């Protein structure tokens, strides 16, 4: 099966071939303005998503019925899944967070699944992950300040909270980037290794078995995780009053109630 | 003696990134233990209260994503060390 005449030489060749694929290549480069292949596939994903949304709007939503068809059922499930979880976590801002999480999840999911068409995944570039994480970061803080106004600043009396808040976008960026990049690298490694197997059928069967694990699974899990983490952080930020004050009030109330009796 | 030291130093310089990449892969240890504990507890919870499967599943997925993060950081670092 696997013919290894000189293992070390073959390993070197594989790692050289892989290193070309790990980092995005610049396709257009004009001075400091550079466009790499991840950005291009990102734009392809955006255009495809917009076209699909337009088609769905013109076909399924126009023929909305009380007895739903398959497409209508799927759309209802998809939208109500995100709306319901947004309702549970961020009560009054669910109108804002539901569509945002659905959009981000759709972009991440489709941005990874582009890999199945032979393009480089849109998320396998740090900049795309930073952009998504910064969107979440802005949502967390604008909604936090909109809900709690100046009272939210009391949260920063403990300086550790500043670091905790700044770590959120970093950890979201690297979680997304790392998992997508690792899935892509493993799939590229498999494609390269499979080429050297000249056993009829195996080069077709092995990737077909492994692609769902490393691409489909990652895409769905990471988009779900991104959406639910966004909701968790937002719901944490819009919690009404810090817990410490509540405890103090209770203690005061208890002490004031205890004093008269004594 | 000097020859040995220079040999070791040369070896470290040559193989340093590879050793670092191997060490970075040790992050998988903690992540594996954490994910194992989380899954075990989720199974226990499901056995105790089978009607709460949906809530337990969402919580489990979130927890697994958090536990997996450290392993992903390690993987990212080792990939960067190998290919940069």
C-alpha cells in the first residue's frame, strides 16, 4: 500500500507541500493592499448566502402556508432555534441578538463548508476570526452599557475584570481559527498522503469517510459554539446589578431587622 | 566534553521547534481529562433525569467547547512552530 522508499525524504516532501497550504497566499498585491485567497472565498460565501436568501424570500416565503412544506419547516426550525435561545438568554435584546447569531453562524458554517468545493475556507484566516470576535465584543459592551448605564463601570472596580473582558475576543478568535485551521490541515495532510496510495478505490473512500468528521462536524459545532458563547457573554453583561451589592443589602436588612429585636 | 556540549547545543538549535511542537501537544492531556469528566457527568445526569436531555446536551456542548479550547491552542502553537 504505502510505499516508503526513504521515510525521512518523504516526510520532508509532505511537510514542504503542507506548509504551502497552511498559510493563505496573496492573490492580489498592490503595495500594502493585499488580498489573499481566504478573503476571496469569504466574499464568494457572502454572495452565495445573499443569493440563497433572495431565492428563499422569493419562493418559499411568498408561498407561506398554514400546512407547511419541507422547506418551510426547515426555515421555521432554523429561525426559531436561534430566536428561542436568544429569547432565553437575552430577554429584551433578543430581536437584535437572534438575527446576529443566525448570521454569524451561517457565515461560519458556510465559510468552512466552502472547503468541500476545493476553495480555501474563509475562516482559516486570522482576520476573519478577529472580525467576528470583535463584532461579538462590541455587542457585549454596547448592550451592557445600554442596559446598566454607568452602573456597569462598578464592575471594573476589580481590575481583574478588565483582563477578563479583554481576553474574550482573543479566546474567541483563537478558538475559531485554531479549530478550523487544524481541520483544514488534517484534511490537506490526508489528501497528500492518499495520493501516494495506489490501491484502487482507497484514495476515494478514505477522504469520503474522513471529510464529514473534520469538515462538516467542525463547521456545525464551531458555528453553534460561537453563537451560544456570544449569547452567554451578552447575558452575563446585561445582568442587572452585581451580586455583591445584593448580598450587602441582605446583610444590612438582616442586621437592621435584628437590631430592634435586640 | 566540549564536543558533547556543542553537539547537544547544535541538536537543540536544529530540533528546537520540533521539541517545542511536541511539548505543545501535551495540552491535549488536560483537555482530554476535562472532556472525559464532563461527558461522564453528563451521562450521569441523563441517567438520573432522562427528561432533561436537551438542556444537558446544550450545556455539555458548551463545556466541551471550553475544554477543547486549550487543546486547540496547543495544536495552533505546534502548527505554527512546525511551519513558520
